[in-house]
């Protein structure tokens, strides 16, 4: 798991060529002007979903992870807390490989992800997004899905 400001994204370009391309998309586009929805960057290898929602209390959150895709979650507007735990420290309670999604239970750390920050979660990283910091707030977020199969 990585948490940093988008202005430091170049530090992570060497992690994987597709992660670099995903970070470059975030840096080079006016994300505020994008409507909620899915946008292809490189077919099914890299795409972004623009989301708008109200954050939820921690007790309503749900741990998740993915089989093949790495998430780059970038806060366009607002802030939220995101949970983090290694998947080996969580218990799998629901699996859906067709949707590249598993739900988990357990405990982990909560991190504040402010406006202008991104978090990278690999398939080994259980994460719990959408949590409110103090009070629920309306946020806008970009979630870049990066297939890191090689």
C-alpha cells in the first residue's frame, strides 16, 4: 500500500509501466470536469472510474481486495478514511473472481486520504474505502484499475 500526494507520483513510475500510465492519466487530465462513469485508458488493462458519493461511518465499511487489479484511488474533491490490512491478516467471506472482487473481515489501520492524495492498493492489500473522516461528506474520487499481470 502506498499513500502520497499526486505531486509526488513520479516517484512511483518504476513500479510497473501500467501504474505509471495510470498515474500520468491522473496528472494530465482535468478530473473535476469528468462526469461519474468509466473511462478506458488502455482497454481492460487500465481504466478509471469517476465516483461521487457520500462517505459512510466506519462501522458500515467493508473490507475488499482484488485478484488481478491494483487500485489507484485518488481524491479529486473532499477527504475520506481508508482502511488497510494485508489480506493474509483478514478472513475471506465472499469471493467473486468474475468481478475481480473479494470481501473480507478483520481489523486493520485507518488512514486519512485528503484531497490531492492517492492510495495504491495491490491485490495483497485489503482495503476499506469510502469511510467518513469526522462527518459524512460528499466526495469525488477517481479509481484507476491497473492490471499488473506481468
